[in-house]
DNA sequence: AATTTTTAGTTGCCGCGGCAACTACACGCT
DNA sequence: AGCGTGTAGTTGCCGCGGCAACTAAAAATT
């Protein structure tokens, strides 16, 4: 066998290590802040945020899945959880009998609105405040092609 | 209540969105490539890599946990899985009766060595090849303070 | 030396996400 | 109308990680 491996350069492995470490740790950190302060997982936060921005605070499950880079099963379960807590309602679609609309309730809206400031604050302290405008651009520019490749459907809609 | 939220600027939300999206999708992508091509999860890959670089291909469970930003329970379970497959062995420490040394077996070493080229290749295609040297530096520089904050112990040792 | 406290590691239970299987409805074709 | 194919969504089972509870051994305290 030929182990003629294309080794990484110093910078490459620095960047790569930072990226996988951040990817490993960031989701747990977000979950934990949001859970503690607002009783929501990060994914639930995203889902309710997307609903809030949607027309009539409602979206079909499939569209919600697309907008959140998620899968139908995952979303179906999250919606069930949120529904049990009254943050969201399932309403059968009048036009297409297969479709289900997920609607953010007033309670859900309030929960989200209460969660936002603390979360933004946390995000600022964790990442954004550190970076100059230029660094922010660089970061976005470096990551966007990666995201595009990771998300083959290019549905990456949260982008508001 | 006062919802005087510190809203994000355009760049901030671009950078933030790219970062959380990457964090959400990257780990699954790595797992899936490594699983398919080498039968290892990304975390198992990390663990075996750290062991391979360690003195005598062995490390105490606690040290392994520190080196991988992991917890003891998580690591204990991963080691059990790897042990079942013969990639790793548990050896009681001669000095401290509480400690367990995890040793990479020859089989484990071979499995890892087989996994590396394809993985590096994948990582290159996914991220690195896209970026100029300067962008790599920028990326690392932007993420490192974040990582430092996420990993309060600053044990972030994989760094070699 | 005996007792307490701390440290190392494992195990059980739970929650979450993935995949595959399934139901139900819609659409296309004849 | 009837049949097959495709689409929307849900559910069950599994694997993984977190936390808390536990065991066992070492260190510190008296």
C-alpha cells in the first residue's frame, strides 16, 4: 500500500482544528444557554424563529424542514414536543390533505420573544464582539462555500 | 418589559448564520464520510488519532478525555465500543489502581492508518482547498478565541 | 490506624436524531 | 373509475451523549 498522504500544512491544520473543535462545542453551548434561560433547545429556537418570520406564523412541515436544514422525522418530533407545550399547533392543510401546517401560538411567540435578547447577548459575548467588521466578513466568506457544500440543496433560508 | 434588543448587523448575522449552520452540518458530514469509508465515527477517529500520537500509544482515560474535549462517561463508552472491536485495549495502571490506560492495538493502528488518507482528502475537498493561505489564517484567527471560550480548560491539545 | 474527602472510572436512564417502514393522500395514466 | 407512482408526514427502533448515581482506590485529616 501507498500511504502517500497529502499531509496538512501548519495553517491548514490550525484552521481545521479550530473549525472542528468549534463545531463540536458550539451546539452544546447554545443548547445549554437557551435551555437554561428559555427552556428551548437551539433547534427549537431556530424552528420557532423561522415560524415567526413566516407568513401567518405558519409553515408546512416540509417547508419548515427545508428552512431549517432538517429532516421530516426530526421536525415531526420537534413539533410534537413543542405542541405538547403549547408553543405550536398542527393544523391540517385545507388544500392538500397530506400537508400539515405548523403554527406558532401566542404562547410560543411570547416564549421566543423572551428568549431572544439573552440569546443574542450570549452570542455577542461568545463570538461577535471579538471580531472586527472585516473579520466578520472574512469568517462569513470562508464558511459560506463550506455551508453550500454541506447543504447540497442550497436551501439555507434562515438567511433573512 | 423592554425589548430593546441589540439587533445584529447584516454582517454579524451573515457570519453567525454561516457558523451555526456549519456547526450543525459539519459533524454529521464527517461522521458519515468516516463511517462509510472506515467504519469509524469522527469522534472515534479523533480518539484513535490522539492515542497514536501519545507516548506508547497509550493514555489514561482522563487524559484522553482532556485531549479530546470530552467527558469521562462519553469516553468510557467509546472505549468500550472500540475495545469490543479490538481497536483498543484497557490496561489497569500499575501505579494508580483507579486509573485505566487505553492502548491502541496494532489492529486499531492499522484501521486508523487506512482511514487517514481518505479523510484528509475529504476535508480538503470540503473546506481547505477552497481557501487561500490568508483565508486559512483568518479563519483560524477568528475561531480560536471562540474555541478558547467554549473550552474553558484550554486543553485543546490535539493541536500538534 | 481510622475516617473522611477526593479522584478515576463505569453504568443506567433519558432525550434527541437517523433511518427505514408505514399510512394516507394526491396525481398521472389508461 | 381504477391502478400505480409519488409526496407528506408519523412512528419505532437504534445508537450516541449527558447527567446522576454508583464503586473503588488514593490522599488528606484527625
